[in-house]
């Protein structure tokens, strides 16, 4: 069941699967791990936006979207969630447990790596 931690909504595997199935265009799901972690295995279709690049891309995040953030265990994505909230993006959700708890499909290799504000803006449309 969804719950809150430090003011950030938390979801676990089953809730994330529901979010992925219900693709409502209001939620933007991002993987905030490092490229080598992402390439070793990620949820298919989810783009990579490494945690260290978030501060330079923060202007591209939109207040009318909800962001669901994924990392290895849920710690980095929680930190990114708190950072976004501190920068005016209130609708953030952390995948608590991260990829360590994910039991769904996984894809290896490069897929989507958003490196600029323009790429992030385009992805959110």
C-alpha cells in the first residue's frame, strides 16, 4: 500500500506495476541510477536521468506532472524526491525498495538516456 516517508509518497512493486499498466500521461517515471547500473538492467521503457544530473535539469520538471523515481534500493530516488520538492515540484513518488525489489520485466543495455532539459521536456509530452 502507498504510504508517506519524509513528506514523499512511497510505492512498492505492486503499486509501481499498476502505475506502469495505467500509463495516464500525468505520471513521468524516471530511473535515477548511474548509466552502468541502468544498462545492467532496468524496467523497459523507463528513461535514465542520473541523480547527479537532476540539479542541472530541474527547470525542465513540470508542476503539472507527477514524478515516480526509481533507483537501486530507494535511497537515491528518495533524495531526488526531496530535492525536487525543495525546488517546487510537489508531486513526487519514490519507488521504495528500488530495483532490488523489482520482480517484473527487466531489459539490459541502453534504451533512453535523457541528458538535457530539451530531452526531458520532450519525454514529458
